[in-house]
């Protein structure tokens, strides 16, 4: 057993420089390669995430501006529609007023024409009534000589 311990002791003593070299290489790898590489990857990730966040913020701003623009556009369209409706109401009011004036003027002319026609009809009736007796006597004269001449 002593012999085994001596052999193991020889192996351990022979392995010490290799172990020290391995530890030095691991530490050198940590400081020279792993550390800067990790820092670079962290910086790259931070820049990428920052760029993504900036892009999201820019998209949100653009969407907010688009929504604001759409709201302003709807408001402008509503104002235009309201102004158009007011103009149409004004035109309708003006048209109705003009129609009322024309109706009143036409009604006045119609009433005047009716009055004139009634006056002319009354005058014609007077003339016809005044000439009725004369016409009756002319008819009688025209009929009587014809009947008187037929009996002769």
C-alpha cells in the first residue's frame, strides 16, 4: 500500500505543473477572452434592445400622430358637413321666402284677374239684359212675319 501511495505521490507531483498551467490558462481565458467577449455581447444586446425600444417608441409616436391626424380629419369633415348643412338650410329658407313672395304676388294677380273677369261678366250681363228686350222683339218680329206670311 505504501508503494501505491508513493506512485500516487509521484503522479500528483507530476500533475501539479499541469494543473497550475491549466489554472493559469483558465484564468487567462477568463480575463483575455471571456470577459471582453461577454462585455461586447452585453453592449451589443443593450444596443439592439435600445434600438428595438427606440423603434417601438417611434412606431407609437407615428401611430399617435396618425390617430391625431385621423381625428383632425374627422373633425374637419364634420365642420364641412355642418357648414354645408347650414348653407343648404339658408338656401332653403331663401327659396321658401322667394316662393312665398311669388305665391302672394301670383295670388294678388289671380284675385285681380278674377275681379276683372267678374266685372267684365257683370258688364256683359248688364249689356245682355239691356239688349234682351230688344232681341226678344227682333225675334218676335222675325218669327211673326214668317208665321204671318205662311198663313196668308
